């Protein structure tokens, strides 16, 4: 049984916010760090993967749609997202192999929460959209195949943190470390015995300057300004994602 688990989702190849979260005392002291996908698709993919791989068995990896798309882009099936195609070309073969082998979900016992299922978007699909205000019938459909003993589901994908009950089952979205919607800062979650949604502040100006200087991505400065400064509000993101939720 794990006493404390730190959940980091949607790092998106952004090294400064990842370093800030890993420096948090509660992350350093956690029994395990679980990555819930979209790890490397961004301006510093090699550096992010190397840093996380260096943590060894302290990290459990789950793949997301952006990780899958990096592997596909490397195999000659380009992504519509420019930074993903660039990132795919930067990765070493061993990093591509690691991403290709990632599971779509893992289930782990966490103190106070029992069996917890970790996935990227939903347990059945790595790019399906569910939101904090999704109707219960939609949640019932998405979670229909989750085993009854799993009473907590933890995900990411939409870059907006929340925790809500869904017919006696707790659903947690850890938000995004590297591309938060709704305000600057690196979002993550701490599990055990309850759930804490956390946000780590970092020097955004310095982080943007560093990404612009250290990344070879042609529009690294623009990417950092848009995403590390969190130019997208949660209200705007909900409006964009809403139709994909079937509403």
C-alpha cells in the first residue's frame, strides 16, 4: 500500500516547471511519482525524458495521446501539431522505444483511496474528453468498464485540475505541469490518504527565457509565452472542449 503518491500530468516537454514540481518536498518524499501522459511533446523533450528516467523506479509511467503521436510521427505519420513533429525528431531511439512501450493505464493501491486507476484521458481512450461539469450519464458511459473495486480514477489530458464525485466514485484530474489552462503555475496532485490539488509557483519570466535560449524549436519563445504564462483561461478551454464532450 502506497502512503503518498504524487501525480504529474501533461508535462509537455517543459523542463523548468517540471524541475520546480520535482523540488517540492512532498514530491521528493512521495513513495511514488505517477506520470499520467503527454510527457515529452514540447520544446525540451529529450531533457524532460532524461530527467524523469533518471528517477528510476520512483516513477511509474502512463502514456498519453501526445506520446503516442510522437511515436507515430517518428514512424512517418506526422502530427498536426508543429512542436510534436519537431520533438519527435529530437528523441533518441531509446526514448522513442520507451514511449512506444508505455501502458495506457495502471492501477495501484493508495492509502485511504484503495485501488486507484491512473490513465491519461479516460480509462478507455487516450484522447477522449470529460470535464468537471460533464453530465453523469456521460461519466457512466466513460467509466462503464472500470472494475467495481476501483473507487478512484486519476487522469489528465484537459489541463484543468478538478476533483469530483461521480456516483460514489472519485474522479481526479491532476491538471498540467507544463501547459496549464486557467493561470500560471505547475499543477499536480498529491494522493493519500485523501486528495490534494496542488500548484507550484515558479519564476515564469526566467522559465520563458530559459526555454527560448535552451530549446532548438524554432518558435520556442512563442510556445513558452503562450503556455508557461497560461494565456488560455479555463473558461475558454471548457468552451473549446465542450463539443468533444458530446454536449
